[in-house]
């Protein structure tokens, strides 16, 4: 293999706007350039660069084949950026040698996000790197990671398109990674999609939702479609209700001004939890082709009925408006419980309860599938609780099934216990990768399975935009709740009305 060339064969599935076609294995040549725009910001130093470092340390990025470019408005030189991110890179058994070698891959270019000279300088730096690796100029793979506010996406994408992208016919590609939020409602999301879509084809755009990179979320398709145990049970005949829960035990913590612009529904429910809902409820795709999977997700979203006001509870924790960056009259919810209903043969009548909140009494994210009561219960044990299948997404990844079993002893009495798969105990020698490193690697490989497609984004916003408009107009007001609580009592009352049966006295 020639010096500097990275021959990587993999199957990439791209969707044409008119028809779908599976590409053959295509050998990709040309050195890899990863460009982090917004390199001086918090997202880049806390998530993007540590993810790249972990990929480098595990051998997925080679110092002979990859170079990393930081671009931002801050006036810095290479060493300034390296020093800024050094403290955020996790140290392993190798000590600091791998950190030092990784940092030497990073170069910095300063410029504004609407400055053609800045992007021309960036293109020149990338091209010089390509030439230094004896690669035909312009044939490299260029990955642009936009660690930036969505408001500047259109102008940055225009600069990339005009001045910094790979234009060679000799191989290689240009891919754009954009972070959520993808708009604030249906209209703004569609406008953003149109502006970016005018510049790049859909297969070039990677809309990242880091929840899709979480280990237990990625396990959902395997659990559902590779285990005969679940196939006959996963429907309205056996499942009473399904909860997807996100809880944090802290408030906005200095992010009040940013959070108040979006609220808990835009920040967590409309994207993260809705993506999980799709994977939990979708039909089996005809293959693992990323487009076949995303097609099924879109079908689920298009089957969701309009949200009813009586199946929504909003909350705002007491003290939220004490933050000086939050308006005194803020109507922004920091807690929400929303019941979604899917109008199709599999799920008719089953409530999907999406619940998220800040400043609550615990920190966790989980999926809770509650099964219906056993008919003809001869043991009279319904009071002990229903069977539940629980998937703990974070922290302490785990899966467990709540079962009714005989209490050990001479008496025929029952109790509730569990079949437990705790990842730290079962896979104690395996390091679970961070979501960002998995998704960046997927982008390099051209696998869009875990990224949000344009029609999927549109369908998601169609579900929540009417509710969000009523909240923004002040027609729907949040209920005050105390920090450290479960949220408004009305939230638990909604769960009960939706058919969820709480188990008293059971602790996993």
C-alpha cells in the first residue's frame, strides 16, 4: 500500500432521491482530513476531540493517514488549541505518549464563519496535507464536523461548498456532520433542511443524535429481531404500555439562557426519546441496509396520532427563573410527560409514555415495557406488580426482566424478582465506547443508519410542533414542582390514567 493511502473497503448504502440502489464495495483512496468547525467551543473540547482521540488510541485513525484541522474565530496557533483540549483527553495505561502523538495531528486555522479567505486558507492547509502524503490533490476524504450553533449552518455549508470541499473525480468524498437542534419547529427545520439540501446531497449529510450511538440503543434491533422470545410478545396483545424516560438530578446549571430558548421537549423528547421510540416500535426492516431501517422509522412517525392536551403534563422546577439569564415570565417547561399513540395494527391502543425532566430525584434514562396482567391469576399475585422488561440506557447499562417467582421456603407464596444482565458484571473487561466516537466512525465508514434522514426529521417535527406552538403562545402552562422530587404529581396521575401499574416495595 502506497505511503499515505488508506484503502478501506466497506459496503456503503446511499439513497438516490429518485430510487434506491445498493452500491458495490468501493475501495476508498486518499488521506482522511477531519475538520472540526467551532474547534474552540465546549462541544468540540468536551465531546468531539475526546471521541477522535479514543478512535486514534484504538487504531481506527492512523497518524500516517489522518490529519485533524480545527477552525474557529479565536486567534490562536496550533499549540494554543492543543493546550486547550489536552486536559479533556482521557489518559489510559499508555500514559501521555498517545496524547502527545495525537495532538501533533492537529492543526489550527483561524477565520470567521462567513469569511471566504478563512475557508480558502483552510482548503490550502488540507491540500498541503494531501500533497505531503503523496495523494493526488483534491482526492482526499474530507469530514466536516460542525460543532456550531445551527444558526450558522447555512453560511458555513455555503463556504465549505464553494471553497473547501473535495472536488476531485478521482475518488474521495466530502461529508458534513451537523448537531441538533435541527430547527425549533417544523417550519424552521424545513427551512434549514432546504438551505443545506441546496448545497449537499442527502448521502453527504449526517444529522447526529448522540442517543443513537449509545450501546443499549444500538442493541434494540438485535434484541427485537434476533430473539424468538420477543417476537410474539411485542404487540398490543401482550404489552400494556411502554415508557421511555430521561431524568436528571440537576437543573440548567448555567445554561438557563440556552435552555429557555428550547425547553425540555425540544431538547430531549422530540429528538432523543422519539428516536428510541422508533427503534422500539418499528417493523422489521427487510435488511440492515441503513435506508431500509430508516424507512421503517419514518413509517412509525407517520403513524403517530395528534397529541391530546389531556395526555400532556408540563412542569417547571421552583427556582428555574432565579437564573438571571432566564426571563421572569418564562413559560418554558423543564419537565414533560407526553403520551403518544401509534395508529397501526401492532400498537393500536398501547400508550407510549415519553417522560423527561430536570432537577428530579434521580439521574437515569431507561425504556420500561410493561406487560398486561396474567389472565386467570390463580396465585392472586397481581398486587405484586406486572412483568416488565427494563432497558437501562444510562448510567450503569443493564437489561432486566421483572418476574413473579415463588418465595423460597415451605409456604406457597410469591414474590417479585428479576433476570438481570448488568453490563459491568457480564462484560467487565469490555470498555463500552462513547456515543460520539461510534457515530464519527460511522460517518467515516459512510454508514447512515444511526443518523436522522430529512423526511424522518420532518415527520418528527410534525408530531410536536402543534403542542410547542401552544406552549410558546402561553396557552399551555407548566406546573411548578420542587427540585429533588419526581416532578409534578399530575405526571404520575397521567401515568395511572394511561394504564401504568406502579410496583410498591420492589427495588432492582
